[in-house]
C-alpha cells in the first residue's frame, strides 16, 4: 500500500494521497483494513455496544462509572457491562456493551437494554431517561486482538481496527494510544533504516504486551456468558469492597508486576489456567 484515494463528499472531488507507509486506524468497522485483507477470528468473543448522551448536572464528575449488574426490562442479568462517561459539556455518555458469549446474544434488543440501564441510573445521575440528546449509535466491537493480520508490506493496523479492545470491560481508547505508540516506534525504524522488514517487530510488541492478558480476558468473557454465574459473581462481589478493588485492577489492566498483591496473584492463577486452553 502506498497511500489512498480520498473523495470529498461535498464537491465529489477525488485526491490521491501518497505515503511510504500507512497506518490503518479507521475503527472497529475497518473498511480500509478489510480491503487489505484483515478479518476477525470468528471463534473468539466479540461485543456489541450502544450509547448516547443525556443532559446531567453531574456532567463534570471526575470519574467514569462502570457497572457489571446490567439487567434487561424483566430484571434478568445480562452478560455485559454499562458505563457512564461525564463529558463536561452539560452531558454524560451512557452506554451498554453486550458479549457474544451469551447464548441468546442475537435476540437481545440493545436499544431496550440501554433504555433499561438509563432508567436504572436515572436518579443517581439526575437524568430524564426518556429524553436522550440524540439517537443512539451502535456497532459490533472486535475484542482481544481478534483482527489480523496486523501488518502488511507497507502498512500497520492499530486500535479498534486491529481488535485491540479489552474483553474485560470494552475499553479501547488507551489501547488505541498504546498500539499507535508501538506502530510509531517501528515506523521510525523502518524510515531510518529504509527497510520495511522493521514493521514485523510490531506484531511481536503486541503479543508481548497484550497476548497473555487478552487470552485471560477472552476466557473470562466465555465464563460470564452464563447469566446465572454472572448474577452470583455480581451479588457476591458488590458486597465486598476489597474483592471489587481486586477485580477492577484486573479488568482495567492496572496490575503491578513489581508488587505482587491479591489481584496479581489471582491473575497469575488465571493465566496458568489459560495455558491449558491454547486456542482460547
């Protein structure tokens, strides 16, 4: 790949952009990536997410809120998570993500699920759940590094386009930054040396940084696909601040390799179990 043809939709003019190397970073539904041969590993879990915005007086809160106890309109626990992201402009971003490991995944109406979650948090966040600011947007989210190949002769795939999303919590922003940093590093080497083979190091960097963690997270996604188990885990965990702190550190990838505490010990145990499942 040596660039792209870009069309201006306003005046229908087309411009050729040439480059020695191309970074593909066009999101989870990466048309650019697919045109270059990327595909998702079908056997691995993926998510679907939906979100929109509501007016809230708490729009400047410094914390993002995550929820594991998302329920449908009938009060049934669902294998996914909810989030509330204060935007600071008078609104908050509220959304839900659902995992493909739930056996009735495709039957779930995510619009109804978002509506249920908005009603759940309405009093706490002082919103009118019946009056979102705009129509909700939704889409499929490849997770756990499930998209590949991540490099070609002159291109690198990063962020959501590479499936670099945490299956534990649907987080992708920090992985987009981190994979971009890795890509910039190998691109620098390629440009300085004049050797495109330097791009091959990118896949090794990705595997070293996320390989084992994403594998544990993918197994976790399969486990919580059982609604009964998810309900019990949520019931027990929510009543234990210490346990939830451990879980948060694992799910948010905030482990401290130089300080072995309960969260690190639990993760190491999970990593040993994962080694028994080479295709997880």
